[in-house]
C-alpha cells in the first residue's frame, strides 16, 4: 500500500533552504581584481583569513543579509507572498543581524543559531563598473547544515521547498537535501532546485543528476550551468535533455531572456529592459522569486516568466542583491490586472 500523504494547512508559498550569508559589497576596478587574483564574475570559496584580508583592502562597503535562497524568499515576501527560510548562522553579530532581517521581512525563520563552531558566513563581493559581481565566500557556520536543521513542519506547510545549489557541498548537507525532498513529497508538496553556479555543477554534476532523479519538480539554471550539467557547448543540445529530466525547467539567459520548458512545451520570455546595469548580484535569485511567486499564485507560465524578469531587472539596477523598491507595486504597474487577477 502506498504511503498516505497528509498535507497540513498551507502557511507559506515557499520555504528556501540554503547558505545563510551576510553580503559585504564594494565597488572595485578591474585592476583591483587582477592584483588580488579574483576571478571576475564568478564565486570563489575562501577561508576566514582571506576574508579578513579582502575586507581590509576594499573600499566603502554596503552590508546586507544575503545568501541565494534567502534573497529569493525576501523577493517573494516583497511581492506580497508568504515565505520561510532554513539556514544556519552563529550566535554572533552577523548572525543576529541576519535573523533580524528575516523577521523584519516577516519571513518565518525557525533555525536556531549555533553557539559553537565557525562564525556566521559572509561573502565579500566586488562590483566592477560593468555591473559584474565577483564573489569571495567564507561559508562559516552555514557549512555545518545537516538533517537536524531540516524542519518538517515548515516544509509540510509550504507549497514549494526551494533548494539552493550552493549549499549542496558537504555530505551532511546533501543528506539534508534528500530528506527535504522526501518530506516535501510525503506531504504532497513540490521541490525546486537552483544549480546556483557553474562551479557548483562542476563539483557535483553526478550528485545533481541523482538529486533530479530523486524527484525535483522545478529546476532553475542559467545557460552556463545548464550546459555544464550535461557537458555540452551548445544550449540547443541541452534543451531536450533537461526537459526530459525535470517536469518544469527555467533557463535564464541574461539580456537574451529565458526559456521555460514544461514537458513538450517551450516558452520564450524576453528580458525586462534596464536603463543601466549597476550590479548583477542576486539577479538569478530575484528571477526565481518572481517565478515562484507567480507559480504559487496561479499565474500562467509565461506570466510567471514576466514577473520574474521584472524582479531581476529591479535587482540589477542598484547595488546589492535584494529589492530596493516595492516589488508588488512595481509588478502591478507593469502588468496591470494580469498580476492581481490570478492571485
């Protein structure tokens, strides 16, 4: 007899699971990146000493709570949705600030702060004049994420559990991902996965394929990540493969827009125009926020893509990974009745 699924009342549109990180951003010239051997436009893992050294050398900073999945649920909250977040911080200044920011956004945050071990994670982000962000990440307390941090009640009460690929590194975190997938499906909920970065795909290609087979319902990737997943140099070759691997896949392509693959159907969504790209940090996170909000509020897939594009455009128009305007009003102004009608 198959396992009976019990679905408790829904409280949240999306619960994000990821690295709880505080972002420290600064403007930087390309010469600075070359001197410090920073790989432009990518993410590099660093230790605490390297983080301290870069912090001492960088210019004026902006400090904001970040982490990919955390940015996404912040965007969902900004659109008027309900969200939760699961991710480890330490009981230190940065960790307390992170928890405060979650609560200020009315995001349910059940994870207890660690009192031993590594400090709260931080990401030193250098933003060059062309808007590209180069991330230097000290993962700190976030890397101790394990099955003990997975909160079943929160997952059971969320339409979608959104897994951040950046967290999928150490074996305990991988076990936690599998548990989250199992719990979401046990309660009749959906699972979404972001591949996060080509760096992550290269490290865990086989493991990501295995996770997809386990039952990922929604996959987010940019075109570089999608090609890396299948070790192809042509996105057109990847499309049928990735469509077969996951029921719903969203492939973002920067200024070229995005593809939405749903079975045999493919939708092309145009990018929202941006007067000036200031900082691409969090663009994919904002896109996922808009799409998941649309999906959990009964919008058609092309409209989910439109909402996502508007959110991503807002994020890249300023410094920092989170919206700096009222997202709900912004999307309503651009989509009119089509936004509020489906909700």
